[in-house]
C-alpha cells in the first residue's frame, strides 16, 4: 500500500487544521531574532539578537502562553500574514509552502526527528545571543537569518517517517499556534512611527 500524500503537499496554508499548521513550524527560531528596518529606505537588516523569551538552546519560546503580554511586538503569524510580511527566513516552512516550494529533508515533518533542524545547522542554536546584555542591535547585524541555509547532512540519514506518524511525533513548537485560528508568532523591530 502506498503512503498517503502528506497534508503539506495537498492543502493550502489556509486549509490546514490547527495541528497541521503548528506542526509546520520547524522550530528554527530564526523568526524570533530581531530585525531592523531603515526608516527612510525601508531596507531590512537581520541581527543575531534573540527575543528575550527565546531559548538559545531549544530555539523555542519559553513563555508562549504569555508571549503577547510580555513581548507586545511579537507578531501573530497567520496565512494572510505569511503572504504579507517580507522578513520570514527563506527556510521557513510557511514561506516555502506559500511560494510553492517543498520542505527540506531536515524539516521535522520530513525527517521525523525534531532535532534535525539543529543538527543540520539550520536553526539559530549556537549563533544567537540574547537581547539581555547584547547592546545596540546595530552592532549585531548579520545576514545568515535572511539567507537560505546550507544544511549539514547527517552521516547516516534517517529513513523518512510516514507523514502522519511524523506529524504526530513532532511536538507543537512553543512559538506556534493560537487558540482559535491558525497563527504563529514572530518578531520584527519596526522603527517607531
Ligand atoms: S515560523 Fe518559520 S522561521 Fe519561525 S521558527 Fe517556525 S519555521 Fe522557523
Ligand atoms: S514567539 Fe514571540 S515572544 Fe516568543 S520568543 Fe518568539 S518573538 Fe519572542
């Protein structure tokens, strides 16, 4: 019997259930790094400075339930927002699917392993600093969050898990989800208006 086609290949973002939507987040943490927007040109710069609620080890939000109260500019990501915003990393699963591109082998849904986003060197683990004590964001401008990653291949690739089993195996990312609608949170520092 052939495996069923995975949901991310058959559904649009706005057709996905909440569980499917949440499982799409690879837990890379890149979207929780601060960005800077030039007031005059509108040009975007990425930094390696993480939101104070981001765990630098797990790359997940440490207080997801209260994130909007504690970090008011944490952006609620929805299917419409994915189409609108310009700062999602090129490796972000939501952006990839919105652009009609496939998920990479290291995505937890494809690999069946939540750690492959880290072991492949795609996540922010090991190269982000906390905003606590980081100093001016302008001193931390980097380009890697905005570039497509060059993932490290595992020595022995894991066999891909069946799609539904993989989705079930991936714990909900703490920086994903909302009670009533597909949503996800990420961060961008816009200049004050
Ligand atoms: S929303 Fe996208 S960029 Fe942010 S952690 Fe999830 S997959 Fe990574
Ligand atoms: S989900 Fe929001 S509050 Fe949590 S770490 Fe990311 S940007 Fe910060």
